[in-house]
């Protein structure tokens, strides 16, 4: 059983095209507080990012934002966070978010969300951390990405055990249960060192 004090959420700075994205973001925010977690996220007040943070704060939880200077200059920072850390670069932002967090969740989002989540999964694959990583697959948004992960396993670019690093569920409570129960694998990244 993982002890999760702070959970990092990667998600869109847009609200997306369907109302269920906002509903799921708000539900996740409430669940984070109910379970006694703190939120770590990208620090913005817009889109799904803002909805998660708003819900955490409205329910008495703690929300820590990590935002690079370039986005502070665009006035995207949430004005009411428990703590706002301003860093110099996107790279520093990801490193700080990893340092502060005990688990990671990707909600629907765009290139930034994909990149942040895939990098944190890569760090898990390389053994740089042993923290659970999950996808909240709202409205089947991530079906194609999950199928791509399976395809990479089938084509021997990811070992089967490492393919199980990413937990996923369409439901908030179910996903958080999976993250709490996650047992990291002690598997070498390379499928066969003689051929890779």
C-alpha cells in the first residue's frame, strides 16, 4: 500500500469540448481532499488545471502550484493557492513536481500533458522513482494512447512488466485505489540486453 501525501495532476489548461472533462476534474479535486492528499500541479487558474485546484481549495485542501517564469508573465497563475513555486524553466518545473509528489495522474490534456506524463513514466521505467502513475481515462479520451502502449509491448519496445507501470481507469475513486495499491516492479528496462 502506497502512502500518498501529495498527488501530482497533469491536465489541460483548456476545458476541452465536453462537460464531463470539467466534471471529472472537479470530482478529482474533491476526492484528493477526502483522501487527505495535497495537490501538486502546474499552477494555472485556467482550464482543467483551474477546476482541480479550485475544488481542492473550496473543500479545505492544500494546492501547490509549480509554474515557470514565462507563464507567470502571461498572468496564468492561480491567485489563491496554498503555495506557488515559480521556477526558471519547464524542465525545472517537472523536476520540482516529481520531487514534491508521491503519485501522478494524467487527465485529458494536450501536448504538454502528454509530454509531462510520458516523461514521469519514463523516469519510473528507468528506476529514477518508484511512484505510481495513472491515467484518468475520462470519456475514453486516452483509449488510443493506451492502445499505443499495448502495441509497443506487442512489438517488444516495452517489456510486459514495464507495460504495467501505467494504471488507468475511467473512474476517479477506482484510479486512486489502484495508485494506493500499486506495487512497483523490479524489472530491467531492457527486454534483452543481448539484442537491445
